[in-house]
């Protein structure tokens, strides 16, 4: 897994190669306006310590990612998403602490309202795989990465109410 960050757009200026999680890019470079993902899938954040808005990057070149994603701030931290090759399974819940309606998912869902008649999802239990959650239907809007674990309350994630989910597939790496 490797990503190279550049100070300026179009892969210009000083660069920094990253091969794992980085909680604060400022110690390596003062700004970052382009990047090249050589391998792996990554979540990039516009604040240090994996805070702020998150953006998903996969293998490819991003000559001007701020314009591409409509970002107002540079990347300040990044986290590598481990490759996963297995089945995908999670339970989503209408309310916090695994309350309300529950549905088990094993594939992508572009709109939980249409598919499950749920107005939103406020907690989940990811049993298998890595998933991207979006606050709007059809995989749009703000996003968050969830790996295996129990997530009892999405208020820790800016109070987002997730409306669509997709699996992070090994073919993306």
C-alpha cells in the first residue's frame, strides 16, 4: 500500500511517500494539493487525526483532488483501508444502540429508504468486510469508512444519518 502526496497541483512541488496511516501530514509538508495512489484504498481527511470530512481514494492519479471532490481544505491525515477478500455481512439498525428495525446486508444498498423502508440508519454491526457509508442515497454526499466492529451511535461521526452503503471490494485495490 502506497500513496505519494505532492505540495502543488499536477504532482508538482515537494512530495511525501506514505505507506501507512498518518495522523498529521503537517510534519512532512505544509500543504498538499495532489496525490498518486500507487496501491491500496485510503480514507483521506481534511483535519489532523482522522477528523473532519472523509474522502475515499483508490488506485489512481488525483492531479487536483480539491476541485474533483469539491474539498475546501487540503488533506491533513490519511488512513489505509486493509485489503479484504471474503464475504461481506453487516446489520443496520434504525435507531441508536441497535434499536428499531434491523436488516442484515451482504451487498451494496443505494437507498435504504427504497430497499428497507427505513428513514435512516443510526447504528450498525459490521461482521465481515469494509464498507463505505454515505449520508445521501446513491452513494453521494459525505462518507465514512466502517470496518468490522459494533457502532452503537453515529453521533460520534458528526451525527450523520446514513442513507446508502457499499462494499469496498478487493478489485478496487
